[in-house]
């Protein structure tokens, strides 16, 4: 599972002219599910998002997690995170999970995060437009296969 985490002052997602989700301060999470992912991969991503310390403390150091700044999450499904463009110019998406596997893991991740945070979402599989104001900018890439 891959997640691109962007620290934002605001973010929203819409589809076909209707607003699906909107947050103020927090994280925009672009979330991709791989064909080999299981709940353990989602649990790793959930733990990392929940504990990621990228908000400034009183000394201006990136030391505070989302929970300590009252932030929210906007989680948007993004199968293109598993696009492979190493060969040619048209990416291959064969590593991205099909909806029957990706949707349950995406929903599991969102529900687990809702246990601790306010979470807004996009619509799985929809053509979405995402707007954000990246704060910093701070952007972090997480990959459950690269857990060292």
C-alpha cells in the first residue's frame, strides 16, 4: 500500500461538480492499494499516518502529530500511485489492485482512521478533482513494502 501524505492548510475533493469532502488543517492522503496488499499493509499505513510528526512545535521543529494540532484527514483513492513508467511513456497499472480487493482495504483504512480523526473522503473509482494548499510544503511518501 502506498500513501502520499501532504500537510495542508485546506483541501477538498469534488466529482462532477459536487463537493465530496473538504478539510482545513491536516493531511491530504492519496492512497493506493497494490495487488498483494493485505490488512497488515493497511495497518502499517494507518499507524504511520496517525503518528507522523510533521507539524511544528513551540520551537518551530517538526515534532507534533496530527492528533496534537486538531487536524483532519482527506483520504482519496489513487490507483495511479502504482503506475510503472520505467518502460516507455505509457504507465502500466498491473500492480494496482482491482476494485474488488482495493475497495475493502481502502474502506478498512478510512474506518480505522475515523476511530481517531475526522476523516473526509473522495469517491472510489470516480473522476475526481482535488484542490489543496500544501503547507510548508511538506509531502511524505509511505510504502508498506519498504518497512525496513
